[in-house]
């Protein structure tokens, strides 16, 4: 997807300094769904400000968002026009269905 710069889930050693093993593990999982910019902001906040993973995530979401340029559909507009069976599908599939309907 253009504009999406997903982070390599393998964090370099230089970025792991000052983080607990649990934070590193959580970041590697988290990096699969968020951009490099988002993950870098979280690392900076956790290392320099000593914030928790959750607090760093909240700050990163406020400052840089998900790192995704496109706006995701809000829940109400996305659910409208879907069958009951389609509403039980994962969000990404629901979005794809809605795009096809347009």
C-alpha cells in the first residue's frame, strides 16, 4: 500500500537499549500493525520519558497516529450496508466489501 511504511518487526539492538525484555517483545508484535514512525515514537517515549508501553502507545497515536495515511472507516458507516454474516467478519474484510459496493 502506498504511504504505508510498516516497521520491520525485528528491532535493532541500538533501539532496545533502555527497554525491558517484555517491552521489546510487545513492540515486536505491535510493529506488525503500526508504522515505523509510530514505533519509533513509542520507543523514544519509553526510553527518554520512562513511560509504560500503554502510555507510549497513547502518546504515539495522538502525535503520529497509526502511520496510515488513509482514514479508516468509522464503525457506524462501515457496518451500514453489511449483512449480519458480513458483520461478523474481520474489520479489513468488511472494509474491502464496503469498497466493492461503492
